C-alpha cells in the first residue's frame, strides 16, 4: 500500500509539471504573438508628429525617414543646386576678387584656352568667363557642375600642350607638388603660362616653388589679396616641354 501511494504521488507531480510546461509554452507563444503584432503595428502606423491633418493615414509613396519628413523630397540636380549658390552675395564677392587678380595678368587674353586646376566650386572659372575669356576648363577631384568637372590634378586627362595657361589657387594643398607642377607644364603649350597662388611668402620660397616647374621660367611674382587672404602670385612662362 505504501509503494502504491508513492507511485501515485510521483504521477501527480509529473502531471502538474506537464501542465505547468504547457502553460508556460502557451504563455510564451502569446507573448511572442503580442510582441510581433505590436512591432508590425509600429512599422505600419504613420507617425502623427509633424504630419498634416489632411494627409492620408498611410502615405503611398514611402515611409518618412523621420516624424518631420512626411512629404517626399524631390531630387535637385547638382547643376541646378549650384546655380542657386552662384547667385548669392558671397559667391559674387569671391568671383570679383578673382576678377581683379586676372584683369591685368600678362599672357592672358580673351582667346586663351585656360585650365583651372583644383578649382573647388569654380569661382575662378566664373571670373574668367565674366572677363570674356573664350575657353575655360575647371577640374577638381569632386565635380561641381556646370563650372567644374572631375579630374585628378596629379594625372590630368588632357593631351600635351592643350592649354595656353594653367592656373591653380591651391598649389599649397597638393599632395605631390612636383607631380602637380609637372602635370601643369605638360598640358600647357610651349610659350604658355603656369600661374599659381601660394600662401604669402618671400623671395626664397618663391624660388623653391619655381624650382618645381622644371620647364618654366619666372615672369613675375607679387603679393596679392584674395577674398581677404594674403597670398603670393607666381607667373611662369613655359619653355619647350617635349623633354
């Protein structure tokens, strides 16, 4: 009788354990289901903050990236965006500063074919156009249409002797100044000009810069002010660059 009692006790414990396991499994399934439905609701629900009252409950074009980004943003081409920048006062001030720099520059004529290297947004390109220079090409690592195309200043995609004058206002920023100078000389015609701006310096530093241009001779150097920054301009005439 005692043994049968023990067996009955063990059986009852197993039965209770099975019921508890089933309850816990059902509870887990219910929790997972509720969590999944809640997450799905959050994904499908349109944010209320910053959404116009008359807007549909669910946008059909796309979900907003933020609660204040309900309407679809139209893609604005870089060229159109840059044209807006070109009409600002700051842009005009910088262009005017470059215009003064180029206005009385020897070896620069209206029929000259000019290359502006590391031209940034293209202030110098715009200035040359406004001065009446026929052909101006601007290049930079990152293009900025319509004034500046993409090109590596250390490996210019132009034939030898393609330009009458090459200009850069960022020679100080060149990673490899000697290579930069060699590329400027290569693309300029014999008898053309290389024109560079560097941080304001003395005669010794000017000679060091000119020394990097192995096929050019110094024409003139002077201290100038470009958009309020003191700089030194160095103009060189190229000789036979076939060597």
